[in-house]
């Protein structure tokens, strides 16, 4: 389960990224846009991996039950 602190941190980074994109006239190659995008990736990728691991375990257990 994702902690409230992690959720808030991700939300804050998303907002900062959104503002940065606007402030840089939608230039996605601006340095601060790239930095915030990488920061967001670093915060979200472990959560995606955790979800995939859970889903894979779920599939494995259900496949074993079916056979």
C-alpha cells in the first residue's frame, strides 16, 4: 500500500512539473522540466514495479489453482 507521504510527494512533484512545463512555454527539453520529470519517474517506478509484482503473483497463484 502506498503511504500518504509518498502520495503527497508524487502529487507535489506532478504539480511542480506541470507549472514548470507552462513556465517554460511547453518546452519539454528545458532543464528543470527534465529534472522534475526524472524525479517523478524515480518516485513512481518503484510503485509500478510493486504493482506488477503483485499482479504477477496473483496470476501465478490463479494459474496454479486452475491446473
